[in-house]
């Protein structure tokens, strides 16, 4: 079993920035790591879990939450406010007879499909263009 630990991920800026997510907690088998913002309301979060179903399948889930926070001032009192949030979820579902190589290949193909050079996925998700 992997121990909760820091998770460092790069963004897609021209000069990529490494974002370090630190362990927050484990609740009901769901581990959460956060990239702390100026206030907790603005923390970026990644959660990971693995469940085994009654029919012997393994379901792995990654959830990403990225809030955008701005300061709202009312009557001279400033407070942070989430103005929008980006969410992403990745679900993996493997048979209990799957091999490590099969699972590695699926993860690799999912990862590669998210590359900027993969215009079908990139232009649909990043550029918000419809598929035709």
C-alpha cells in the first residue's frame, strides 16, 4: 500500500511550474493531498481512492478540484470568495485478473492522450471546441 506522501505535478505553462500537493487526510479510504492557497477555501485538492467491488473488480478514482479565489470587499470588510472551480475526475476499472502490464498500459495511454499534441482531446477539453 502506498503511504500518503507529497505529490508533485507540472502544469502546462510555457515554462512548467511544479505544484507540490501535501498530505491533508485520509477519510473512509480516500486520501487527499492539497496545494495550500492563501486561505483554505482556495486550496487545490487531489483525492485518490481504490475500492473493490462485490464482483471482484477494482475501481480507482482520482478527483481534482481547483478553485479560483478573489477577494470580495463589502462595507470595507475583505473576504476570500471562490468565484469558479475546475473539476476533473479519472476513473479506472480493472478486472481482478488483469495484469500489472495491462494496468500500466491503460494508465500510460490515458496519460498520453492528455498531451498538448493530441489535438482531439486537447482542443476539445482545453480549447472548448466541439468534435466534428
